[in-house]
């Protein structure tokens, strides 16, 4: 993996956010561990409904690489670094755990939808060596050295799922804005869970400021992205995790919780400081990733205008006393035994 880029070369790094912090957050990904498969054995596989070969080619727009013509997020090295840091952030929020709902030790099969860099799937496979972990995404940029019980597949979760063996646990994280029809995705998850199986969905909402700033750049940025997403036919934020959306697919909601995650190290709580440092880096790295294709395609913004407002949002979030935060929600839904 390439060196993580600086958060913004024109603004100072936040306290506790150094290049070493970002390197530490991504260290060890793809390292060769005893018992891991070789690169030749761990290449992404495809099933009969996976994307066609042309969809694997990266599309370059505004100096960012994308997996296809439709998905709004890039898949380049900058984004891979952000995803690795975001994984560390989720883990810090959960106090070192990989999921909000405990995964049963006797789980036979686990599915990770939208696996990205595969950090979660690999960590789960290492923690549960006797469990088969299937991880899917629309592109393949996972590490080349992985545990023998994790399998990466190129697949689009918006299409019909064709698994013949059900799963005990399905994990979906960080995919706000990814799907036009979340209920359809949830129905597929419901269909492919064992009775009493669990679906866990986790995501971040929109950034908010602790201090009211009239006509803030954060509010301008959020409003523009929400408007563009509506035009694109997708929804940002946490609406896809509302109980009725999951219940419509047949699920019973077991529990949900929303954490208020500080952006930066301003919280006096030591645990929140750790999560907040990771969340700030992920947020700053993600401003352009979340907005560039969205705003240039659907609202007619110029590339330089998007990057300019991202820079102003960064400056606003770094302002002393602003105390920015972001909601992080976990929802656990269960397929009841009939």
C-alpha cells in the first residue's frame, strides 16, 4: 500500500494526528502471517451473477479511480487508506470488539457485504479459524495474504444472491448511499440467513458541529451532498437503518444504539479520544471521496469547487472550540425461528 497522504497540506494536523498515527492505523495489512493463503490462492473469485469483466476496469474521474460508472465512492489507494483507518475507528468505538452483537463461537458461515479492503473479514476469520468467512465487493483490492478460511468474491449485493448454504451472521458496514433499494438488499440477507441468524448494520451519519456557526461550510457541504444524493436516487445518512426498513424485509430488531463520536481528541473520555482521533482522520480523508463524483455528476459542481469547499470544511472542523462529532449507529436484526 502506498504512503497515506497528508490530511490537508495547507492546514495543520490535529493534535495526536500525525503521519505516524496513520501509518500505525494501516500497518500490518497484507502482511505474511503463518497459515495465510498465498496471493495466487487468495485472488477474488466470481460466481455466476458477479459483475462482468468490463466492470473490473477502473474508471478515472477527476484524478480519482472508481470501480464502475454508478458507485459514488472511489476505489483508489487514497480510499483504501481511509477504509483501513475507518475500520480501526469502528473497532475503537466498540472497545476492541469486531461487532456490536457477539458472534456465536459455533458460527459456520459469516458474510461481509461491501468488504472494501477486507479488514473486518480478515480479523473475523483470524478470530474464528473454524468459520468460513465470505466477503464480497464490486471490486477487488484486498490483501494478497489472508487466512485460509476467508474467501473474497466480486459481487454486487443489489443483484439476486445465489448462495446455497445459509449464513449465521451477515455484516454490512459503511455503505450509506451505496444502494437504491435497501429493503431489497435486506430481503436477500433475510433469505440467506439461518433461522435465528443475525444481520448487523453499522454506519456513520453526517458530521455536525457542537458550536453553532451561521452558514457554516459543514452545513453547506451536508446540504449539497443530500441534494445530490436525492437526485442520484440514493440516501445518505442513517435512514437505511430505521426499524421499519428492516422490518419490511422480515427482520425483528434485536437492538440498536447510536454513539456520539467526537471528531478529534477534544473529549475528556480516554476511549473517545482514541475513537475520535481515528474518526477525524477518516472524516477529513473522506470529504472528497464522499462528494466528488456525487456533486460533479448530479449538481454540476466543478471539480475545483468541490475541493475548495472540502478544504473549507476541513478548516472549520479544525477550528478550536468547535467540538465536531458524528453519529455512529449499530442495528442488530434477527431472523426469527419459524
